[in-house]
C-alpha cells in the first residue's frame, strides 16, 4: 500500500500541483477501497466462524455431530433447544444468571452515581487514593478472591443465594461503574450545576431533574458494562453457588465433565448465552470503546 | 475542570466505600491472615511468619507459572496490538457499514468466558471441530490435548479471537477523533501513507493504544476460565498460568497458607501495574476533553 502512495505521484512535491494532487489522491483512495475493505471482512469472518460452528452444532443431533463433518445441519433439529427449555435444571440456570446480573447492575449503578458525582465535581481528602484503590479492585484477579469470598459468604449464611453473587461481583463492577460515570459526568460543564443552584434548585431536585437526564447515556453504558462483566464471569459465580442460584455457565461446565458428552445440548446452551450480549450491544455500539477503557476514550 | 475543595463529598462516596470494603477488604484480610499461619487441620492455626512468602518466592513452580504467564501476555500483545491497529485503520470511517462492523466485532467480547473456552474446545477438536479437522486434513499432526505446542497455539489463537476486537475498538475510537484537516494538510504536503500513519495517526492514537496495551496485559495476566476450559492447564503444566496455578493450589491441594502468600505476591504485582495504568489514565485525561468513541 505504501509503495503505491509514494510512486503514484511523480508530480509531487509542488504547491502549484496541489489541487490536482488532492484529486489524484482521492481517486486513488477509491481505487484502494475494495482492497482495504478486505481486512475487516476477513477479520469478521475469523470472528464469526467459531460462533457459526457452535450454532451449526446446536441444530444437529449427536449422531450427526459425531458421524461426519458437515458444514450445515443436514437434518436440522430443535431437539437440543427443547431439552434446555423443558428441563428446569437447565433453564433455571439462565434465570439465576439473569437474576444476579440484574441485581448487581442495579446495586452497582445506584451506589456509583453519587460517588462518581463527587469525584467529578469536588476535591476532598484522599480522593485520588480512593479513586486509585477502586481501580485496583477492577484489576484484581478473581482467583485471589474465590476462596476468601466463599468463607465470607458462608459466615453470613449467604452461600447459594443470588445476592451473594451480586455482591461479590460488585468487587469489579462498582469501580467500573464509578470510572465510567465519572468520565461521562466530567463532560458536563460545571456551569450547569451552578446555574441550577442560582435558580433555586435543591440538590436532589437538580440531580434527578437536570443532571441525570444529561448523563442518561452514561448511565446506560455503565449499566450495560456491569451487566456484561457480571454475565461473562464464571469463577466467582461458580464458587458461591451450589444448586439454587447456579449460573448457566456453571451448569454447562458440569455437562462437559459428564461421561457421554451431549455435544448438541452443550452447543445449544452456549449459543443461548450469546444472545443477551448480542441484543444489548446494538444500543451501546458507539460507546463500547469508552466503556472498556473505563470511561476514558 | 476546576474542582472545589469540599470534604462533604465524602458522604457521596460512602456507599461505594462500604460496599467495596465489604467485598474487597474483608476477603483480602482473610488472605493476609492465612498467609502468615500454618495449620495441622482441625482449624487450629499457628504463627508461621514470612516462611510461606519465602517458600513461594523460591519455588520453581511459581517461577514457571509466572514466566509462562509473562510469555503468554507478551505473545498475545505482539499479535493483538498490530492486528488491532491494522483492522482499525482499514475500517470504514463513515456509512452504514460502521455500526455493522462495530457490532460484529464486539460480539466475542460479550460471550461468557467459559463459553469462549467451550467454543474453541469444540472448534479445535480434530473429530468434530472445523479448525482441528481442517488442520488435520492438511496433514499436520495437531492435538491440543497431548501436544504442548498445539495447546499453546490453540490458547493464543483463542485469546486473539476473543480480545483483538478490544484493541480494534479502542484504536478506532482514537482514529475517528482525528480532525479531517490533518489529513488534508498531509495530502497537500504529499505525505506517503506510511508518513500519515507514523506522524498523524500513531501519535493521535498513542494514549488509546496505551490503554489498550495495559488493559490487555492486565487481563491476560489474570486469565483463568478460557484456558482452563480448553486445556485444563495441560498437557502437564504447560498452560498453567498464574490464576490456574493459584486455584489448583488453594482448592485442589488445599494448601491455603502457600496459596494465600502467592495471592498476595500476585496482587502486589497487579497493584504495581495498576499504578502505571492509573497514571496514564488520569494524566492523559487532563490534556483534552473526552467524548464518546465512534460518534
């Protein structure tokens, strides 16, 4: 690509020719476009192929999966999905996951909102240390916390409850929500606060009537990322649950280790876990980078 | 933005402080507690001093896991960062394909981590997986369960599949924030494609790229679920990274004292890295206002 760019302009440099140079360059750009578009296309194919393979498998019977390698199901069957939707020990896994994920999302965003406001508007004793300490929790390896969490929640008799997992996931989701919301709130000029106070708004009225609508997209993004990181986490969720609150991802691993592997059902269960993410992603597509970078892009 | 000094802001932070203290400080103190004690069972503990730490720091097993993890992080960074930049550069800047690209690329990021493991465990099998079958059909002897090199390749490719999009999305957010005037100036100067990249795009992406590198490094440094599902840390210990080793030690062998000491050492490394990350994030935040990526 770069050799094209250098050889295609014998007339350069020369200020007199700059008009034609620009025209030539933009023409060249359109010529290049198709070639350049190949990279994202190939990359996306690479991303989708393993997912397609999982979905493909979920519509096959076990005999077909083990029998011969086929690129699409020759006898598409919904049997695997039927197994999941009729057996409570399977579909309750999804219900459990969604319960604790939503609980975690609500708790995280609710406590993070005032904290993020404080970080974005005020300086106070130890603010920077506190902000850093929050970050270390986002970066903490779950493996370090698995065993102590188990003991802590045993002591409170909370093992195998949804709230235990929801609280445990706050370890990394609350810092994440605070950082993301702080990023969005810092984008709102402080004059808005001051004008509201001059106009006689009380703090709660200002916060809910004026400020919250201004950062509505930020709240959405923070909620989405809490949802997501709680949804994809397995180690802690598995450690803290036995049967009643067991997440779907943990139920899947149990099937993997069982003898006489049921590949079709495993694939169907996996395919179903992709759906929630795939649905919400459309709404936050413009903020994905910002969310992953903790509100700082 | 000028901030006012007001210690009453502490009241706003209090709920977060209490919640995170409950889910971080208490468990961490349990770990500290275990790391300086030993037990003969029956819940009877006695003081063991710093011996566990000495043991972990001198143990070959810890060194091996650490080196393996650093090597893994280095490999995936070396692949994901250039690949991510390349894809971000080639992505369309406007038009209907932008959201389509963004959504499709973000898809792997939202899949539960053990499902990622399952997808690749199946995909790489030589009997029922497309990838394993194709590689096998090419005449290459491929078996990620028994062959160390194959296991590493599988785990690395899986991570590239899973996380390169993060680098792409961050770089892309940096790229679209470059004003058009920069490119026009470069056109007038007759800058080559390489010069545009080297002197306009790379410096403008610098900070985002740094965030991407740090995030990828941190997350690959604590990777657990994906390789655990695919290889279980094997064959032998060849894909046993730090987190997998820690869980083996704590839950598999129930060697709590040593596991606790290892946890703390592990955590201190993470802490040091977090400090770098924090400095980058907060310092860079000061020089320009931030806007949502991709808009």
